């Protein structure tokens, strides 16, 4: 009698394991999301993930970001530790000019450098800047390090998005209005 109970229990356990393996193994893999196509045929990078169409900045539409004071509002990434809301975004701005020069403010420091745009690839070359110690609470070092890792840019819902080298983190900038040369 014990042998029959043992065989019956073993059969039920094997049946449950087999059923579990087939059930778990037969899950359907969702198809990979395609990049959204935005205005002018530009595509949203895979790391955009905001549910709307971002328009990649290229030589054809660079004018849409020139002359605007872009105020750094957020550093965004896939992990909670990568999220940063910038206190005092007006203290961290970026301005692109028509002549290939960008101007920036990094808390208590200001500076400028050259930028190059080839296709949709954006490079911000380090330039000259003041060298004032801004204090422990300043985000100037993180801001400048992020600017050195920019690979492309897009606009989306009135914001400027700078995608960083790792393509998972991005800097979000709010439109601060037209840049006034006196504020540099």
C-alpha cells in the first residue's frame, strides 16, 4: 500500500513539474519596439521611452534650439539612483549659437566651448570657463561631466533632451526663453 501511495505521489509531483515547465517555457516574448518616427523623418532614440515623438536635432533643424537659454531641470536614467531633479535650474543653463559655439553656466561658473553636429551626432567640446569653487551642494561637476558625454540631442514637448554616451542617461532642459547676452 505504501508503494502505491509513493508511486501515486511521485506521478502527481512529476505531472505538476512538467506542467509548470511547459507553462513557464511557453511564454510569448513581446516584439521589440520600433523607434517612433518624428517630424521630418527623424527618429526617437530607443532610450526615449516617454511615449511621444522626440525630434532628433540635426543640421536641418538646429535652428530650433539656437538662441534659447536651456535650463537643466533633470538627469534621467533607468535606475532610481540615476534620477536627479535639479534645484535651481536657472543656475545651470546651456545656449547654442549659430557659429558653432555653446555657452553655459554651471552654478557659479560660466564658460563656452565649440559644438559639432554631424548628422544627428552632437559633440560638445570642452572650452574655457571660470574656475570658482561653488561649494559642496553644487552640481557643477556632475553637470560639466554630463555635458562632456553628450552624443545626440532632441526636442520633445518643449524640452531639450541631451542623450549621454551610455544611451541610458539623458539630461532634460526646460526652455528658459531667449538668451540675453548680459546674463552670461
